[in-house]
C-alpha cells in the first residue's frame, strides 16, 4: 500500500489546515489509521489515531483542536487542524496499521508562523 499525504503548507497562528492521506489500496480492514509528526531535530511523535471501531485518541497537545477522520470509500484519511500554533510546525506523516502490514506516507510539511 502506498500512501500519499498532502495539504501541508504555511499558515499563520490561529489558522486551519486539512491534511489528506490517500492510500493506493483499501483501508477498510485496517486496524487503525493515524497521524504523527516530526519537528526538526526531534523524534516522530504521535498526533492522533482512529481505530476501525471508531475510537479516537489524540495527543494532549492537540486535543480539542485537531480531528482525525477517514473515508473508507475513498481510501483516504484526514486530519483537520484548527487553532494552529507555531509549535505545531512539523512534517506530518500518515500511518496505516493493518493486519497485513504497517505503512507510512512520505510526509507533508506544516509551517505555522507567529
């Protein structure tokens, strides 16, 4: 499965972006879909996950501001990001955790200016 992330860009603090992650194959049967991020000089950190059962989990730093969603018919995962802060600046990666494998997208850069 190939993942293509998009939607990153430059935005002012307080603004919004929606990231998309299109999968080349079906995500319907995947155990979970998720987003992670990596700021320069840091490790890749968890942002949000959505299980096949509909349960969501968010990092404390993004709770109430970010929303993860999936469109299984379109094999696409989304991350809606509101009230963005400069500390949200990072490369965002999508992830699929499926029974047959674990997959990462190539990342999309989000830059939030103050």
